[in-house]
C-alpha cells in the first residue's frame, strides 16, 4: 500500500496542523474579510499544511505515505506548491501595505516571514543536486550524496523553524490582537505551533530524516 494506516497517536501531528489551519482560516474570513484575508490563508496552507507535512513524510511513525521514492516525489510537489502559495501570500501583504501606505518589514513577524521565504528558495535550489546528477557535479566541495542529503535535511529544519517562528509572531500582531478572545486563541495557537516544532526538531535532530533520505526504503 502506498498510503499507510496510522493509529490515533500517529495522527496527532496532522490533526494539530490542520486544526490550526482551520482555526486561522476561520478568524481570517469571519466576521469580516478583505484582500488581507488571503495572506494568512495562503501562508498557513503553505507552511503548516504543505511544508510541515513534506517533512513529516519522512518520519517513520507520522508519514502517511510508504515507499521512499513516493515520499521523495510527494515531498518535492509539496515543497514547490507550498513555495508558490507562500509567494502569493507575500504578494498579497505587499499589495495591502502599499495601498495603505504602511512600511514593509517593520515587525518581527514580517522579518522572520521574509527570511523564511529566502530560505525556502535556497532549499528548492539546494534540492536540485539531490535529484539531478549533472547538477551535483557543479556543486563545489564534498559531492557525497549522503552528505548533501544530511545538509539539506538540516537546512530544512532551520527553514521550517523560521517559518513557524514567523507564524508564532503573527499571533501577537495588531490584526490578531483585535480578535475577540485573542488571549485564549494565543495560548491555544502557540501551544499547537510549539508541539509541531518539537516533533519536527526531534525528527531531524536525532537523525530520523537524515537516515530516511540516505537509505532508500525496502518496501518497494
């Protein structure tokens, strides 16, 4: 089977991710909505939905896909689509601030968001040598595929932690603080993000992702 069956505990990170996305969508579009509503919508789907899930794909317990080759393919698709959606979200907030005459990159949320986008672009480019041997030959220094995959995994950890930090700061933005019951929302949302950070950090830091990408699965 290409899609694995999971226990309740193994589904928890996915439930938290999509629960948080649903929460962000609700507060973005109700009770009122505007062009700005697309910014948190696109960014949450891009980073919480696609980017985080593309990393959890390689976790031995939390992945919903079996088979190394399929995991790599889904990872690539999720990363590319996620970057495109996030780029759209950046375009939206740029347009909104331009129309309102507000400064850009004036908060920690904006700063970490911009840094996350830059790191995502670097990761996409950095993933090319892992797929195409001809591109790998152009890379200076150590051309070991195993080393490149380890570096890619660690850089991915830095990228997603930066993105999740940006999302955490969003819960303290002026837009969020205007929401009713915002303090309760803050605690719940921050707790959810912290849980996901813990899962992903443990996965990469303890070498689970590095081991998975180094050794093709024997489930084919």
